[in-house]
C-alpha cells in the first residue's frame, strides 16, 4: 500500500538511522563537457594506438573498439580502416559516477550502459568518453534543493549497483573492502574475487510477499519478511557493502552487498543501518535493524538477490525452513 506524500517523506528522510550521509554520486559535480562527434573514418598509421586515435577523434577508444569489433589487446596494423561512430560524447572526470553523469544530462543510466556496452565492475576510467543518448541535454545549473533530492527517488537498485562507483585513473586500483572502515569509502570498491559459500536467511519471520507477480501490473523483485521493529538484519553471505542509505524512496533504509561472481543482495525498509559503503562483512554479521521505512506501514524486510543484474527468486537460493 502506498503512503500519502507527507508520511512517505517523513519515513524515508528522517526515520532511517545510520548509513552514508552523502552518496557517491553527489560528492563530485559533473562537468557537462559533451561534444557532438560526426561519423567518420581513420586509416591507421605506423605507431598509432587505439587510445591516441580515440583522443584525436573525440569518440574515445572504447567506442571505436566497439564500433569496429576490436578486442583486447587491441592490436592495430598500418593501413587498417577504423570507423569513427557519431554521437554525443562526455569525457569522464575524476570521481564522477555513472548516476551523476546520467543526471547531469537528464539521461537514463541504463540506456548509457547499453549504448556503451559497459560491463562489471562498472568502474569508469578518468578520461573515458561515454556516448550519451541522442536526447541527452545538460541539466540547468543551480543549487541542490528538495526537488533535486526528490529526483533521487527515481533511482532503482540496478542504477546503484552499476552506476555508483567513482571513476578511477588509468593505473589506479579500486579500494579493497575493510572490516571496519573509519569513514564511508568514497572511491571505487573492488568486488570480492568470487562468490564463496551459500546464502543464508537474513532474519526469521513469516513471508508477506513472494517473488514474482503480485497484483495486476505489479511485480516483486524479492521477498518481504515480517519482522518486529528492531529485529537484527544479518548479511546473507560474505561480501562488501556497495551501498548503505535511503536514496531509493520505496525501500527506505537500504543496504546492498556485493558478493562477487555477479551476486548482489539487497535489504530494504531498515530503520537502522549499522554498516557503511566499503565495509567487508561475513555471513551472519548484523548489518541493520528492521523497520517500516519506505513505502510500507508495518515493520518488515524486503530482501532481494540479483545475479548479473537480474533479480532471482531468493527462495530458490536460501536453505529450506
């Protein structure tokens, strides 16, 4: 059941305790430097590199490689003809995120992923050219206000999983998760090398809603588990916290854990968050407390599992009970 607008604002913005106060995509203003590049071609000369050709053309090495079906190590030969794809290209700056870039141009981040064939771990390179949708336009300048905050509620879990990592310089390496970071990690975070073990129940309680179709036109990407307010929420498996906050209004307090191997778990409606981005957790660690934040009126946990961005039925991954 949807809450009225006043209750929705109250529950999501003031009732969640803990989490990262400022999400990564708000930390670095995006410089809207997009340039329209015309379609063309280039004949490779001796000594040319794909990176240099990308810089010269303005389309970027990634887009040229994609257009010409080039694969690592991107070896070129003199006389080779390369097609330069037309498009509107943004040059990624230090610390910029996919979500931040998409918002700066009023574009859909999922569409940008598709256009650029981005893949896990979704960490952008400083200097990388991102091809933008044809209808992308720079957002009007101005200070962040309540309206801008409300726009954050259009985010979904997939946006955060794929678009919240700050860009890294070419030779830089992402930060490794720490069991007790002193402060939220604001750089790109390395995912676990692989998924280890199995998933366990994040808490015990009756199932309120199952995975899949609910009412006409409504689909649940996870399960909802009834829980008394304050019930401990536990990590379903080892991993690294990818997000901890309340920027997706429907879920209220939300925690995302990257488990490696393409697996991500999500824990929504938390009244209290006890972890922060970049924190390494073990299966069974307490990560928060259940509550009624977001678009629910009774205390519960919304639990999701995603494999390679696709929601899967948690009941098929959790042990029987």
